[in-house]
């Protein structure tokens, strides 16, 4: 694969000698099968070298987003200091994206638990306050996104006040 993408012997040698050449080669073949152009594959191959050298892939444990994010920040800082990049956000984004794709392809990406949405605790509390009596209108999935005004309408629909003394709002 590296021979197809890189003409120069130095570039090919760098690809072969960098960490995890077989895993990178398999991933690039996968992307080629998906229809990626040679120019894109060359850029991705270079990005994968950076990822392979910046992340500790020696074990078999999955890596999570926090580890990848920390490495992406260090890489972006290195790029700015060396004046190789003028956009730290772009460097971080590319590192994160291709690390996620490659690690996912290898089965080494650990999905982070999904954080509950803002105000989901309010929705759960409203459901408990209602006790299920108001039917479908008061039953709220705790992961439903609530817009402005929805909470007060839901509180008053359940016939209970969720405001504490001193809070502004209807009583």
C-alpha cells in the first residue's frame, strides 16, 4: 500500500518503519476500498504516523476519547510552536477524527458513556411528582431535550410547583 501511495524512497521507508505499519496499511486499504482518492490516502497515511507515535498502542486495551483528546492537544501545540500549522483547532480535529476512525477500525476505541442531557434530572423529578397519573403528556424520557418554557409548562401540567421559596416564577 505504501508503495502505491508514495513515490519517494524516503517517504516509503518512513511509512514502513513507523509504529504499527500493518495496522495502518490495513486501514488505508479499507479506505481505498471505500473510494478515497490517492491524495487523500497520502495525507491520511501521514496523519496515522502522527497518531501511532503520539498514542500508546502497545497493549490491547481500548483507548477512550480523553486519552485521544490529550494527545490531540499536545500535537496541536507542537504544530503551532514549530510553525507547521496556524490553526490549532484544525490540527486537533484532524487528529481526533482519524484516531477515532483508525482505533474504531482496529476495535481499540472505547465508547464513552453518554452523558445525560441538561435538565434530565428535572424531567425525572416531574415524572416522579406526577406518579404517572397525568398520562402520556407528563411522561418524559429523561434524555429528551427540553426547550425554554417546556419545564414550566410541564410543572404546571403536573399540578405541582417545582420552584423553591425565593425563586422567581409562578406560584
